[in-house]
């Protein structure tokens, strides 16, 4: 059989993942993810379009916006089948609602389309196998965030495709590492975000972070930890609950809502005991009055979105602690090239011409993506593999990883551009 793979987003770029596949001669595509990215002016950018009438089904890997943010677009004029894990479904609604509140002016859909999409969602437990038309679908833990799912689609002819979404190989506080047992596929479609780098050992990162936090707190400073609302905030709260249970910790913004949902869906959480502990010993920020008081309170730790300092309560706090060298801003999330967080790291300001930040600034690698060596090792775990399609990485990362895979795993790779359709004979 001949398989066609159409790259609508994520081709030699990080973000707006969207990959459509079909057999030669089929009328309908199976779509994996349909996310957004943001341009230099922070406006949302959608993948290339595809007619909803051409879709057999949409499979969403997880609820970060670069994988699900554009999916309501299909529900303007149609009602395609869409599949997500149970935790992905409930958090996807929250994430897209927040996107619509902030960037709705630039989007081609509204809350009505989001509601239509959510009514069309079929949920599953990770590990389930089900049928969609004439294909069988297996689901596996991707290890990226709670609810993140890899999909293995098997056609009636016996050929199969494994789509990873975003993966992480290590166990973290909130999610176990990617499933690697008894995997087989003819084609692997895999992320390559960190295709050029390996991350430092997580235990060492955690140790350095805790040491830095303790140092600031003991001197009476305030620690601000801007973190992604879904995943990273809860990871940091769990770590603080484990290592600094007597600290004066506050958490704010959407991180509060996501934490409550994680405790409702414990089966998706690795160390839910630490999250339960965090809710019992740390303080949820409920209003602006509390925020104002916290900023006058030396020795406190604040965990809040947004992770790249693009918005959220983090901006409120940073404006009130930036000019005191006793305070610290500890970045724990990826900082995009155009983000205020990246500008803070490289130039010491949040915006061009902005006031210089006097507070100490740190960055810690708490990435929820696998590094290059772990990605190569993952490829080695997939049996009967004929081809690897690398997406969701810049060109250097993809080609660096691709040649390593070819040399170390003996598997050919492809690096499609946006709009490119590959044809693979199986």
C-alpha cells in the first residue's frame, strides 16, 4: 500500500502541529493534532487549512495550544469525529477558552465552535484500543503532560503509523515517562523539539532550583516562578511540597484550576500525593487584595502563569518585585525567541526600552520534552520501523536528530516542510 502524509503544520518549525495521513486512493484523511503558534506580535497562526469534509477523524495528542488550539476551526461548518483522552478533553476546553479571551479577535472561530467541538469529542482511557471506520487505534502514554497520548493507527492491510505528539522519556512528579514496551509501526511520526540537545539530569536541576529558592527566601527576598499553567506550575508545586514543605508558597492564575482538575483525575498523575500535599500546605491566591499583600511579604514564593511572561498574574507580580535585588525571578519554562522571558534572560529587560530588572534572574531546564539521545533510544524501541518522519522542531534540530537516527538506529528519515505531502510505499 502507498501512504500519503500531508504536513499542515509543524514542518521544520516548533508549534502548530498538524499532520494528515491517508492511503493512496482514499478520499478521507486521518488528522493528528491541529494547533497554533504565535507570530512576533503574539498573534495566533493556524496550520494550513483542510476541508472538514475530507477528515475521517481528528486525534488530539494533548491540550497544549500548539496541538489543539486551532481544532474548533473545523466546527464552523462541520462536525468531524474528534478523539482525546479524558484529561485532555477537560483541560483543552480551559486552554482554548483562555485563548479566545486573550486572542479571540484574531481567530476565525468563537466560543460557539468550541462548544460544538467539545460535544463531538469521544474520550478514552490511555491504553485503550478502539476502531474508527476501517482502522484500529491503539493509545499509549506519551509522558509529556497528564493525558498526553501517542496514537498507533493500523490499516486493514496491516500497515501502521505511530504518532508521538510531544514525548518525554523520564518520570516527573506529575507524569510517568513515555510508553516504550512492545511498540511496532511501519512509520513513526515524531517530534524533534530538542533534536540537538540532551537535558541535564532532572535530579540535578531540581537540586539547583531548590538551593536557589532557599538562598533567596533565607535572605528575605520574594521568589517569583513564572510557569506554564498546564503541567509546569503543578510540577514546581509538587517539588516544593516535597523539598520545602514549610515554605510560604502561593499559587495563582489558571494554575489553580488545573491543579484542582489533576486531583480529580488522579489516574493521570504520577505523584498525586505531592499535589494533594501542595493543596493542603500552600495558599491559593483568590483576589487582587491577596496579590498586593504577598508583594509586601518577604520570604515568600509565588508560582503562577504565564511561563514566558506574556501575561497572566506573573506580570502583576514582576512589576512589583523587579527593582529589589533581594528578589528573584526563576524561569522554569521554555522561552520563545520573541517572548518577554527570553528578553529578560538575554537583555535584563522585559521589553525594548524597558526598565532594567534589578531582581536576580535564573533559568532552570524543567523541560517536558525528550532530549536528543532519548528520542534516538525511543526510535530503537519501535520494531519493524521503515521510516521516521520528523516534525515539531527547527531545521537544525530535525536534521541533527535525523542523521543520528539513520546512523545509530539504521532507519531513514524525512523532514517535510509546511504544505509538503510525502508518499511512502509500504
